[in-house]
C-alpha cells in the first residue's frame, strides 16, 4: 500500500492539471453524443446528418494531428493548450446557437482541431514531468480527464431537461471556460520541472522487448474498439432509448 502511495506521489502535479483541463474540455463533446440524436428534429438537422456531424471531429484530426505535432516542436505546451481551451469553449457555444448543419459541422471541426492539441499536449506533459512512472501517469490522465465525460453523462441530460437545450449548452460552455485559469497554473508547474529529468530516460518503466502483439494488431484493435464503442454505441444509444420510451 505504501509503495503504491509513493508511486502516485511521483506523478507530477502538472499531469493532474492537464488532465483537469481535458475533463472540462470534454464536457460539450460528450453531451452532444447523447442529445443530438434526440433533439435533431427540433434543431432542424436531418437524422441522416447526425452521424456526419458527430464524426466530423475525427476526420479533422487526420489533418490536425500532424500540425499539432509540428506546433509542439516549436512551442511550449502553454500556448497550444490555452488556445485549444478557447476552441473547445467556442465549439460548445456553437452547439448552443444551433444555426443548422453547417454550424454544427464547423463546431465539430473546431473541436477536432482543439482535441489534437489537448491529446498530444497531455502526452508531452507526462513525458516531460513523470518519466519514472509513465504507465501510472498515463493512467491518471485517462481517469481524471474522463471525469468530464462522466459528469456530462450523469448531469448533462438533466441540465438540458431543466434549462432547455440552448441554456444548458451555454452553461456547459461556461464550465469549459473554467479551464483557462488551469492553463496558467500548468505553465507555472511546467517551469518548475527540473531539467535533470531530461537525463532520466533509463529510469522510467521499461517495456519488455518480447512483444506478444504486433503494432498492426494493436492499431486494428483500437480502430474496431473506437468504431463500435465511441462510434456506433455512443451515437445511437440515446436514439434507441427514445424509441423504446415512446413505444
């Protein structure tokens, strides 16, 4: 028990900060998967376009991921993360305006662009601050960042029911904006990271050289998992529940 506590303490505070930023940024995206299929008619969106809208961010990331990598090669973590928070806030606010299919596609594109920087920035913070416990630190980022999704699943639908679609989305956009002060906290934490950690490559968690799974297999498995879980199930579950309730 004491050893586990000691390992957790080796995870730099910056890892928790960037994970909290991700948690707030994911709020609008997670809720949209739940409410868009239900409110599509009310928002003037053909049901056939719901899937296109929800998947738009993933297509954009095919373009924005290399750009994010190039940007982080020239910038510190702070600026890309800061502007990505603005992008996440703006995209959720655009969901609230509900100006039609084009506005939703633009909002999803903006979110996809922002998410590329969030995801790569999170990995960079872990690598730069917590090399001795890389596996644990990556687990922390996933656990903490997905708290935003958990919050949305539990309370987001209730807020929409109580406040209405537009007011509920605007409230969630304001919650995402709360990540802005965390970006400044992250900047100060990254400045205190010891430069000595740059030479600790050999002290991190070693990956066994005996690979049991090929890279191609892992990529295909990840593709199938995301297509089924984040794609088919997440985008169709709320619509299925509505049909069952109305029957």
